[in-house]
């Protein structure tokens, strides 16, 4: 693999405190740090807007899709846990916007190993310690092997993990951090964990406190780009070895307490420490289905539609109820109707609603939620014409649910029924699908009942999908020449529209 030419500037060298001083550093002083967050790809701007709204600072959208960065003072750190559009959070130790990688693999890896001792760890470790006070203490999870996903991007992407051990804190006092999923080209990356190839070190002095327990540590590398002469396994191993040598740490991948992140995207390098123990997208769902959406993606779709007080919001294909549940919790001045034609899906939705209600009651909050559930035929909804303000749903991709062939009949029928129940002139719809060609054809045959406002290209489990934001026109339902029963063969015989194909190709390129 070819590597980038050597740059003129060397990486910044920062004076770092010793391991003992960092562990004993006071956390009462207010310091300002940079927080990084992984977000659903395509919704980076939505996440930046939420940061501005709830924290009052401007966020920077990374070139590596699916990440944003923003500054925050330590006395306001709790505010980062109020964000609903982010999957994982980490505090930035150091960042290099144009890291001068060496041409030689050996020189590059040696430089990464030496880099660990030149980083300003103190503030990041203080923030990590402070962050633990905002979370409930949890036990360690067993396992830790990353799942392997076939890359969908032309860029080479891979992940490796190296575990290390930190002396000075009690294992019972800290929580494990979960591997944050990357949200860009590296979202479909191959994940693997490796242990640093170093021997366990022992304290030089026998006078150390015998009852002192150790804090376990891991380094996780996320790499994306074709310019590197090394793999993420190589980078994690050598950088982790440097961290281990500097702090006298020891390896443990599965029962680690603190996780250092090494994110490499082309020439951009960011070193951070994870603040979330597991992805925040799991926050509302207890009963999962085969196509359960991330809560963070649901939040992004809801914000696209800007729910207002007293709006009636409908999800006619609710699955496990992830979208209406997120709305009922975060935009609770609207009313949500969740429906599905599958009885198991309706049961899962009811169970998830009951789970949230019990959780709220246990915290002393009012258990009631503005949401209702019903089983129905989505092409024949038992709702009054023009009675719905917003429709948000995850349409079947034809992968795990349904089929591409059935979509050619399903999409036109359900879009027409959605147009019927939606309020003319003001109604909106945010529809997620990976079957973009079928969806675009169906919209073109709605007789002008729907107008496309915006398209957000997203990556859903490695699939290139799109969220279409539609506006209901003032057209009168029943007086337009919708052709909803046209077969797939007839559509193909008419030929595909070139404009639609160009739009789809553009979206796929943006996600690659």
C-alpha cells in the first residue's frame, strides 16, 4: 500500500505530566476541553444544531463523516449527556489536521510509539474522571470482540484494539467503555482487537501499597484512507506499546476501565478518551426487532420535520416503535400514533412503551406518554382524510423485511394512503429507504400530491440509504391521476428517468 509523502512540519510536542501527577491532579479547577462525538452519517449538521441549541457553542463538522467536535468547560460537562443526536462521546487529547506520515512503515510506527509520551494527557484524564460522576456505576461486560463488517467504501478501513493497565485507581470505581462505532467511511469497517505485544510490567518498588488495585486500559484504532503504509493493527499495537511504556500499563482488552481512541482519517489524526460506556442509540429500546432503528437516527428524522405543539405525528410502519418513542420523550408536546400490520411488531412496540413508562415511574416522573399503538393495514389506514400533520417512518428496504419486487406495488400504495391522511398544504413526511429507485418512481406517479424538499444520505448498517423530506401539496386527494397499481414490468418498459439515476449516484458517492 502506498503512503503519503513526508511533510515539512513535525507533530507538535507537548510537555506531559508524569503518570503519578496526572492521576493525582485536582479536578476542581475549571478547564476547557474539546469533546468529539460520533453521529449518524448525514445528520452531522443536525447534531451541530443541537449542540448550539443545548450547550450554546459552535460545533465543527469533521471531514471524516459522522463526527463533530465542540469545546466545553468542565463545570458544564454534564450538558453533553443531554444530547440526543450523538452515538458516542470522547474527550480529545490531541488532534493533528495534517499529520506528516513517514514514507516508511517502520518509521511511521516508531513515530506513533514515541508520540504517546508527548501528548497532553492531564486535562483529558481529569475530564474522564469527572465524567464518571455523571453515570451510574456498572459492572464489566464479558466479551469485547468486535464484529466484522464487509467494507462498502473504496477507502481501506480497519480497526484494531490494544489493551493496557493503569496503576492507581480501584477497578470498582470505574466503568467500562464500549467501542464507539465510526459513522463515515469507517462505519462499515472491519473490526478486530489485538493485545499489545509487550510483557507485563511490575512495580520497581516493593513499598507500593499492597491493597492498591489497578485500572485496566485499552487503545482502539479507527483508520480510514488509502494513503497509509500500515494497518490499524500496526498502529494500535505500536501506539499502545508507547502508551504502556510511558504509564507502565498492562494489557486487558475485555475488562478495561478506560479506552484511548486513535482515529486516523487520511492525514487527520485525533487521539481521545472515550466518555460513553455504550452507544447512546440504545437508550429507549428494550425489545429489539430485525430492523430496529437507532434512537439517534430517529431523533435526526424528527428534527428534520420540526414537530410543533399539538401536531399529530404518525408512524404507519413502526416496527419496534423507535421513532414514536423518541418523539414522545423528546418532543412531548405532540401526539404520536404507532401502527404496524405485523402483530409481533405491535407487541414489541407496546412492550417498549411499557418499559419506558416503568422507568419514568421509578424516577418519580409522570408515567403517561403522548403515544398510542394500533395494528392496521398501512394501505388502508383507519384515519380521517387530512388529519395527520407529520408522517415519519422507516420503509421496508427489501432486505431483511419484504422484497424489492413487492416494493414496486407497496411503495405507491402506501405513499398514496399517506397523502390521503396528511394535511394538504402543511403536511410533512420524512421517509427512510434504501430502495431509492423504486421510491423515486413511486413519488413521480403520485400526481403531484408530494413535493420533495430535501434528501439526507445516510449509512444504515452499511447500506447506502436516504431520508426523503416531503411536503404535502395543496392538491385535492382523489382528483389527481395517480397510477398506483402500475406493475414493475410496465415501469421498466417506460425506461428509468436519468435525473433520478443521477441523484441516486450522487448520494452513493457522498456515502462512499
